[in-house]
C-alpha cells in the first residue's frame, strides 16, 4: 500500500496549477475517501 501511495504522490506532484485532471470512478472503493485524500493533499501543498 505504501508503494502505491508513493507512486500516487509522484503523479500528483507533477500536476501544475490550472491543469485539468481526470479522476476515474472505481465502484469497488468509496469515492468520498479519494476526494478527502485529494483535498487534504492540496491543502497541505498550499501551505
């Protein structure tokens, strides 16, 4: 799991402000957890 999070962090770090990102919905996972992770990540990066 930590390896996947590290790879995901590399992807998110490469995104520049104003860039559009397509997020695929996975019916096997709860979507609000993914959005919570993205929002908290963006808030930490902004600070």
